[in-house]
C-alpha cells in the first residue's frame, strides 16, 4: 500500500481526544499531529521541557533555544510553557500525560514492550521512554507491522524490555490491535490485507472478534483532507 | 558572591579524574564555550554526567572524541555513533539511566534526599541489583542520589549575583545540576545587572553558583 506511515499516523490520531496532553516519540509518531480529526486540539508535551509544543519553525525563524527531543528546531504555541527536566518527568510519572505514542522493536501478547537496546548491536539508550510508558495513561505503539517481513508482534519479547505490561494499543498499516487480559485482539483491520495475511505477519496468535471492523484509508477523513499542523 | 571569570579560567577548575555534570539536551542548554575550553585544557579521565552525547563535533561529543572521558552517565546516546563505537570497543564506559530517574537522582543529590521511589524501570535491566520497596500496594525501585565534583551549566541571563534566567527550553537539566555539585560554573550568554532579572523570574538562585564564565572574554571556538 502507499502512504503506510500516513495511514498509521492518521489512525493513531483518531485515538486522541480534544484537550489531551500527548507525548509523541521521534519519527513516525511525530506525524500524528498532521492528521488530527476536525475539532481535536491536543497539548503536546515534549520531555525536554515544553508543555504546548508548536509546529516546526519556518525557515529563518529557528532558535537554538527551542529544540525538540531529537535536537531539531522547535517552537512553543501561544499559551505554552517551558519547564525543567525534573518537572517534565514529574508530569510524566505523575499521570498527567493522557497518551504517549512510540515506536517499538518488539511488542508481545502481554503488552510487554522492547524499544531501547539491541545488545551488542545498537545501544541508543532509553531516553524518556521507560518513564513515558510507565506514567502515561495510555500507551499507543505506532509502527509498521513487521520489520521487512520479520514479525515484531511476538508471543514473548526477546529483546530487553523497556517496561512490562504497559502497551494498550498497537496501530500498524494492517490494523489496530488491543492488548487484553486474554491476549491480542484485532479490533480493526485494513481490508487491503486479509485477516490471514495479518495473522501470518504476526507471531502472536490474534483474537479475531466477530465484529472486527474494516477501515479503508478512505474511511479516515484526515488522511484525504490533510490539514495543517494543530 | 559569584566571581566572573573567562571560560578558560573556568576550565582550569576541572581537574583530571573529576566527575562533571553538563547541563542541556541535544546541544540546547549545553555550556558550549566552557566545554570548548575544557577541550583546550585537555583534562583527562573525566566522568561526564549529561543527558546525551549530542552528535559528533558538537558540545560534550568533542570531549569524547578527544579521549578525555572515561565514563559517560547519560540517558540517550543514539544520535552519536561514536559513543556506540567507543562503548563496544571498551574505550568508554557508558551508564544509561531512564531520563526521569536521571533528573530526579540529581534533584535528590542537590536537595539532601537519601533517594526516591519510582515505578520506572521495574521488570527491566534497570532494576538489576536495586531494592524494590512496596508502598500503598505498589512496587517501586529505590533510586539513589547523584552528585558530582563540578557542574557546568548555561544561562541566557545571569546577573552579577549569579541568578539565572533560561531562555526557551534550554533549562532542562541545568536547574537540578546547579544544586548537585561541589563546584558550579554557569556560562552566561549575557551578564546583566542586579534587578534585570525580576526576583520572581529567577530560576536558579545565585547562592548555588560559584563562578560565572563569560564567553565574551575571549571565547575561541575549539
């Protein structure tokens, strides 16, 4: 399918409610703000000290005093605030962030998440991820369903965990998976794929409810009518 | 009262083997001029405590490239490939700490606290060797305070008493680090008169500051 990342970001955006305080990870999750449904305004929390992050500044308007968590130029919306790191993580651990959207290396059927280290290969560090998934009220994983065909949604994570039992929802180009006490439930799928194809791309056994919804890309208004940021 | 010195005089205070906190996040809020002076001075075997390693050729990354760092205590080093390479080759010891725990351990270090309880890291590698304490029916990890021999921070406006105001989101770890080291040096983007920062807007109070490093007094980019 085309625009895989757009589909995922736009579908995640539908989970956010007006007024939510949201922290978005680097990469795909950042795209979520481009697809917020009509009438939904969120307050973006950046762990490096902004409550109310704004759009990427226009060329020539960048300041070395305003950067995002990836070190790129950032801005603060009118009515936003700057805070120090201890306060920022107090907001996170204290349950004041409604939702966090992150990528994953692996997720499993218990909602365990691994996204900070591949021992001996890649050691980026956890940054704020461990605090975010522990403290945020809702943890949404936004990622491509597989790593070039290799399943990332597993029976049991093999990489060191970022945190156990924290994931609420997994959104991929193939569908939306809810983490439940019984396992992973495919609550919605993209009919560009069959349910058999989705199961084949998933190591964990998916629970398929009778009323599993179909969601074509054309069913996501924000995806066709792309609006400007915020 | 804090004394105004040059960035090279500031670097003179950082001796071989010291532990040094460096404020900021991905270069924003990093005391770049003092770090450059420290590269020129060449102090060795440093333990650097900084959120990240920025990227090669910038900020604390220069100290790592220059072989001055024995150990790095950080939360995220993914944007500096050199750190990964030196870590894998055993040239550099790296301790990775969850970012909220990093901030709070430093806050405890500066605030006379014996540690704090956090749910972050439970059930992960971070919990290895740490005490788990249950309060009100929930498990927490006991995390201990973090202090350093010196802290290098940066402020946009610094008055002659050492009171600091930070611009944008450059305050990050500067605020807690200013409280948690035996020697604290603030690099001043601008040195202002007393009263130019309204008392209500002082973020880091001058009582924490030992020296104000003034880059306008001969900062050469290293």
